[in-house]
C-alpha cells in the first residue's frame, strides 16, 4: 500500500507565500484523498506491491480501463503531491548546487532563465495541472507542463520529475484568488533547491 508523506514543516511555515489553511486543506484533504483512492484501486486490482514510479510509467500494463483511469488520476495525485510538498521549505536553499547547477548553466544559461521557463510552463497550462522540471539518466533537463494529475513519468520517455509546481486552484485560491501569476512567481521563494539538487543526483547518479 502507498503512504502519504508527512509534512516536514508546520502548516503556517510557508507563509506569507502559502497560507496555513491552504497547506492544511491541500495536504490533509486533497493529498490524503488521492492516497486513499489510489490504495482502494490498487488493492482491488492486486497492484499494491509495485513502486509508484513503476506503476505510473507502465499504465498500459493495467488491463482494466477503470482501474487504469483510477491509478492515472489518483496515483498521479499521490505522486505529484508527495514531490510538491517535499521540495518546499520555510528555510530553502535558493540556488541549485553541484551537478544540477552545472547542468542548468549548460542548458539554460542561468538559474533565472530556468525559472522563467518554469513560470512560462505554469502560466501556459490551461486549467488544472502542473509545471515540471524533469531529468533523464543522462542528466538532461526538461521543462514541461501536464494537465490534471498527469506527470512526465506517464509519457514513457524515461523522464523523472525533480521539481513541480501545482497550478490546480486549490493550491492557491484561498490567498491569491484568480491571480495565478502572483502565486507562481511567489512560489519560488519557498522552493528548496538543495532538495531538488539531491533528486537530480538520484536520477543521473
């Protein structure tokens, strides 16, 4: 069975970027519901022993269309939110380090240029969805966006997410209302690039 990762900080620790009520509702209700629904779906289908990354990367192997859809939606929600909350911190490192920092310079020029690309992806996502920074085993970086609870694992290209930005309205609406752009820009003030750098190292060794 799959376990929701607990928060590593208090509900109010990400203020003023994200308010305490949003963090509580987002983590304890939305994320918890995805986890429960995923476990219900895989339990009935006998899939609970597979790593979530493997399951999402091989959705076509799930023969029952209803189960496949449930895993796509709820497994995506489970995985995406675990990553989202894990890269946020009240005391973040504001710059990447090590191999990731070097790769960012090589592909994007500066970290500011990468940030601009991620903001563009987030604001360009129509409706609910996510912006991503992913890597492959060769260390290449990819910026993208997906709808609903989809993620780059599902694309079958060997990409592993190391950063995500949730642009579902429940992630920001209590504080920012319809001003998604204000949320997206402020979001980078609480991204812990030390954690993102660690995730990059895990992907490409």
